[in-house]
C-alpha cells in the first residue's frame, strides 16, 4: 500500500512538470508560411507550390482557393494576394 501511495505521489509531481514544458506552439506568421511554401524562392507562389502535397479533395479545394486569391490571374500569388482574406459568398 505504501508503494502505491508513493507511486501516486510521484506521478502527481511529474505531471505538472511535463505540463510546464508543454507550451502551445505559436502559429507562424503569413510571411513565414509564404516563405516556406515558396520552394524556388522567387517571391511568388505557383499553384504547385501552393497545393504542396495535397491530394484529392484537399488539392481541389487548394486550387479553388488559389484561383480566388490570384486577383490579377497571372498564375502566381504574391505575398499580398496570399495574405488577403477571402470574402464569404452570400
């Protein structure tokens, strides 16, 4: 019984220590994400760079989003186009 109590106390002390190290991850800024997606470093995103490894329905959704964000229809997203919010269709 004493061993069980010692084990419970030890676990109780270890859990807060683990939680203290478990800081929530900060979400990367749009600029950081854009830079990570821009594989060739040309300062703009192609459709392929924007889609990444997405497949199926996720790739289709990414293509739709890309087309909506590509305001000048040049086939690339600038940082400004990438950061722009998409309006909700009514």
